[in-house]
């Protein structure tokens, strides 16, 4: 599999089988994560790989309760019809399934981000050099793409942050030092890999100035 195919077909796989995943494969995916771009080469992320069934069940319980609150807050979709409505409903069903079964995934990987000062200041005031998580989420994406090359499904999830301190307590991470950037369930998917439904890139592309858009490119 070439790099472009892996990138184009790494999608959220929310239905995972219980087939075990070799520890060596996870280690190789974490090596790929560690090679991601990192501002100032600080490499701020820490990884918690959860295989223990009791810890997975506990995290699954926290995740489900967090998702229950999140799901209840979602507005009723308005104006969706046809393929867009069908896609929305499929995603809602798959997300609900994941919430109910995330603790059953063979492996859960939690990406931690330290609570540290980031940026700095000079005599003119604070210096906004971007967010620290800009050096964490590339590692998560690298991990997910690497997993795809091994035939593994993943989903980048953040909803567990709704019950953030509970989740940190389950894995024994100090809440005064870390926050959860993402929880990624890992396993062999029950569905098929392929391109996710996305709007064409040209619709979101501006040339040189905001609002200056080109004609759509020829179909490939």
C-alpha cells in the first residue's frame, strides 16, 4: 500500500472485532506516531496503551456516559435529505455503537498532552505561536494511518473529555499534569476501508486571497 492510498482510505472505523492485536504491531504504530511533526521538537505527547480487560471496561463505561450527555445535546438535523441525511444517520448509528462497545475493542490508546506553558512573551506582549496540541494531533493521525497499513481500524475520539477527570483517574494519570487529547480504539474492522464522504477540496480552497476560487478541476 502506498502512502497516498493509506491517507485516502484511513477513515473512522467504529465497529471493531474482538480479534486480538499483536503488541508488536501497536509498537510499530507508536513509532510512526513519534515521527510526526513536533513544534520545537518538544514531542509533548505520552501514550497509554490499554489492553487489560478491566481497565478497558472502566474506560468504556466512562466513554458511554460521556457520549450519552453529548448525544443528548445534539440538535435535530434540519434541512438534510437524500444522501446527506442517510450519511448523517449512518454516522449517528455507528457512533452510538462505538459508545456502547468501545470497552470491547482489543486495544485502547490514550494520547495524553501535558499541561505546560506554551508560547512565551516579549516586551510587546504574549507571543501566539499556535497551540501545543498542534504537536500532538499529527502523532495521532500518524498512528491511525500506520494502523491502516496493518489492516487495523481506528477512530480518533475526544468525547471522553466530557468526563475528563474520571477517565484520567481510571488510567492513573494526574489531572494536574495532563489532559486527554484523544482516545483511539484499535481493532480489526467489521466494515470495509474506503474513502469517507467528504466535500471536494476545491470547494474549500481559495487562491492568494479569501474568496478567490477557481473552477472545479477536471474529474479524475
